[in-house]
C-alpha cells in the first residue's frame, strides 16, 4: 500500500494500492526504450545520410524523430526507479532533468506531429497557399521556435520537482511540494491547453477537412481514386494513433491533478482515477515507437503538390 505515490508530495486521507505500476511502468518503459531507440536512431541516420536534398516534410520528420529519441532516453532511469518501488538512487538535479526531458520531448513530439498534419493539410486543401508558405526556411524557423517555446514552458519543472525521503526510500516527485502544488496545477493547466488541447483541436480539424476534400467525387482516373482512398485510410490511422496515445493520458492526468487539488473526492473515485492515470502513461510512451514507422509510410505515401 502506498499513501504517497511517485508523483505526489502531499499527504492524503486516501491510501492507494499502486503495486501494479511497479511492474507495468518498468516493463513498458523498457520495451519502448529498446524499440524506440533503435527505430528513431535509424530514422535520424536515414535523414542525415540518405535523404538529400531535404524538403519541408523532412525537416519536421527529422525533428519528430529527434524529440522521440530524447523522450525514450528519459525512460531507462524512470524504469529503474519504478522497478525499485519509487526509490531514486541518483541525485536530485538528475531527477529534475529526467522529468524535464520527459515532458519537453513529449510536447515537442506533439507539436511536430501537428506541423506534419498542417503541412499535408495545406498541400491537399490549399495547394496555392502551400506554394507560398511551403518553403524549407519556414519549416526550419518553425522547428527552432517549437524547441524554444517548449523548453521555456517546461523550465519551471526545475523549480517544482524535488526529491524527498519516505520510508527509507528517496522519492523523485513528478509534481511539487504541498506548498507549491496550486502553482504547479496552474503550470500544468497552461501546458495542457497550449501544448495539447490547441494542437489536438487543430490536428483533428485539419485531418477531418482533408478527408472531406479527398472523398469529394472527381472525374479522375481509377488510379487516382485508389490513391485517395489510401490517403484517407492513412489520415484516419494517424488521427487514431494520436488520439489513443495522447488523449487518455492527458484526460486522466488532468482529472487526477484536479481531484487532488480539491481533495474532496471519495477515495474509491480518486483511487480509480489514479490507476487510470498511471495505466495510460505507457500509451503516451509507445507513440515514440509508432512515429518512425507510421511517418515513414506517410512520407512514402505522398500527399503534396509538385513543389515542396
């Protein structure tokens, strides 16, 4: 039984049974690290040494692979930590850095996925505007801005995150101390809205409109019609992967933080939300393995005009 989990630095009237996460998280993080590391290193190798010249889509896909690689690099220490039942044997600065790397690379991945969707949306739905804005220099500027914005927005993690001793174990917290928890929730909410809700909404709208455009009847050849059907299937796949990987994690985490903040929710409900939140973490992680495979297929299956 655990009345203070790894991402809690607060004292509660509820007692959580979290033994499941000491198996689920180490195993899932270890698997994601192995496959994610291999696939994203391979993707980066291909982009750096095999693809010349780069086009707009290559810039975003390279940065997506880089952010996914950084994400999986944060997992080995976390896998070890959870396998030891919340006992952090390393330094507090390293705890802060691992948490920072985890969320920075996660949100960079989401924003680069958004950029790829917007690129394809303009190419399919507004080809003339795409020819105006679809230049590689804009992609490079957008990529630099994404890294800077996300790093700045995640930098408060170094202030909030800390370690503490609990039952002869050193806990590497994922939130903050009780004194800072209200401020931490504000920080988390800002991240949720700007780095997930807004990108999620834009991505869904762009992809749905692309599907609408592609399914419109045209006097095209059978080959073109088949290509459009493949395009629609790929777009749906991309949306489903994004939704399944990221939406449950953000919904359950938001509920968990809010219920903790008000501290008025019955213990069975709080415990259920806690289990749901911890169980959806692997879903967000597995996206870093899916991206290299899925987006190489998207790159091979081209949705763009003659110029890019």
